[in-house]
């Protein structure tokens, strides 16, 4: 597959998920630094980038609220003027958004995905993209999540992260680390030169 068919999807890398935000995730700083290096590589190669921004519209929502600093994109991954911004209100980035139309318009068939809430937005978006026929690469160290609770049992963040990533590979996505991906992507681009 030619590199021209690939787009980077940055999911919900927004202020509320960082220290001092309303819903800080574990390792959000490390994940955003990794996402920033991928973003830089895509910009250098002039490949399409889509920033997906969650705006909470449910009445009981506590974070990513409309018109708040917390809902703004995190400084390390601010969109540049030629990059696509998609606003969403559900975990699945395709539900009631322009995302699919944007990808079709740009003839994208491979998505490289990173971002916040591995257990929610990343998972829901990857599965939806797979069902829509996209091939997908998830960059695991450019994703972050948080501990969950089920039946009064606390599930540590690392277990949540690993379980959701393990469930995506290999059926739904190829799951790689950022350095590994950038190395492979660089080699692929060289092969097409």
C-alpha cells in the first residue's frame, strides 16, 4: 500500500486528560510526546492528519465541556491550518461526524491511530474503522487510559491498557510502538521513491 493512502488520526488529545485537567489519564504526557513525534513525521511527508476533538454534550458531563480550556487541543499536538478537525460527541469518532466523508474524499484506506482513552475512544473508533473497511495501525505508546472499576474491583491502568490493546490485535489492528512504526514507515517510503 502506498504511503499516500495513509492518514494519522489523533483522538482526543485534549487538555482535560493532562495533569491539572478534569480527567487526567496515567501517562498522558508520555503518550502525547510520542504522538507529537508521529505528527511531526506525517507533517514532514505532507501526509493527511485528522485531529478528533470530543465535546461533551451530555447534561451530566464533567469534562471536555463546550467552550472550556479543558476541551482545547493539548499544546504538543495543536492542529496546523491545513489539517482536518473533526468534532465528536460519542466514543466512536465516526458516529454523527464528518470523519468518514473526509477520509473518502482524501482516498484514505489506512489509518494510523493514537490518542486518549484507549478503553473508550481508541477502542470504539478502531472497531468502527475496521467495520468500514479500513486497515489500521494503533500506536500503543501514543495512547493513554485510566484505571477502571467493575463490581467494586479496581482494574489498574496498565491492565486496562494491555487488555484493550491485546483485544484489538491482530483482528482489528496492527499494534506497534511509535519508534517501530516510524522505522518501518521510513523504510516503506524509501521503497516507493
